[in-house]
C-alpha cells in the first residue's frame, strides 16, 4: 500500500569464455548493489553534497530479488544493441515472461557499450529488459572504472522510466523537476561544485546522479523526483504493474 515493490529478476547469461560466465556469487553481488542503491543505503550516499541532501530520493521503495539464472554457451565474440541476445533464433535466450519478470541479459563484449535498456513503453514485449556487458556486471572481477555495479543501477533507472539527467540534448529535459538542467553529460570523476548555465540560469550540476555518465565511484544518488517517476511506473496502475507478483 505504500508503493513498495520487490521486483522478480531473471538473469540470462550468454558466455563464450569462462570470464564471461559470470558466477552466481557475482550475480548476487550485483543484485545487492541494486538493492542498496535503490534503498539509498549505499555507503557512498554520505558523499551527497548538503546542497542536494533535501532532494535525494533516499529509499525509492523498489527492491529486487533473483528468481532464476539461465545460462547458454555461445560462439559469438561480440554483441550490439540490436537485441540479438534476447531471442534464441538469433543466438540469444528468450525472455522469461517479461510482463511479470524483469529480464537481465549478461553478454560478452558490446564494443564500447556498457549496457542498454528498454523504457516502460516496451513493458511485456519480447525485448523488454536490461543488457549488461559481463565485465561491467557486479563488483568482484569487474573492470574499472565501471566496477561498482552501477551500470545496472543506471540501466534499471531507464527500465523504470528515467531519462539521462541532461535530457539527451544541450540543456535538455529529463522530465524531472528537481534535477538541475544540465548543458550535457558529464564523464569521469568531476569535482564538486560544478556549474553550468542553461537559459541564462547558472546552476550547480548534480553530476553524482546515477543517470549521468560519470564513473561508478562518482555516482551515488537518485533524486526524489526520479523516485516518484519510478514508483509511478511500478504502481498498481502503472505500465510495469505486472512486476507486482
Ligand atoms: N548506457 C550507458 C553506456 O552504455 C551506461 C552508462 C553507465 N555508467 C556507469 N558509470 N556505469 O554507455
Ligand atoms: Zn543511459
Ligand atoms: Ca530536470
């Protein structure tokens, strides 16, 4: 009744090498990162600047629990964002009931892509879910500087209707009122405070938001406006209500 949701997760692993066959321990570690980041209990939440502390989501009321892991060996050396990993007819693994389960596909190399996601408009379709490159999944054995499991946090943000914080345009719109408008994406590990000007208004940039493009160690918050958007999607009347089992 408080809008809490515990999302059932199916993890689909497509591996060519043993390194790509991400262990059950590491998958559990990734789910634990999601649960901490979405509960606001991530230890680096202490780094949220005072200026933004009243805007932080804290507990988004969204949690995740693993239902099952499906594994399949492949000879494919690289993947792309064309959804091939989501269909057995194209060498992938078919989603398990995507209307009621959140499907994650873990694949080997995707070029420079760390992960990608479908928005709630795709709810329940065969391709609905999140794809992660194996080396940026979990923490132990993952590749720096994307080795804190935050690619999943970012992609799940998209899956739950969040846009990039810069609105994918110069001073673009992310449809969240409490995230300050940004001129563009930020990368690396920016130093706080960072200012930019959009429409003649100078603002301090919330580059530590999970929906920016900074390193894993440089992102540690959702805003309360982002929480509201995610909760709306998973509410009983939202497009992802099917995840409430
Ligand atoms: N969709 C983004 C990409 O593939 C993911 C960015 C994740 N950022 C991160 N710090 N893990 O480029
Ligand atoms: Zn993104
Ligand atoms: Ca905004």
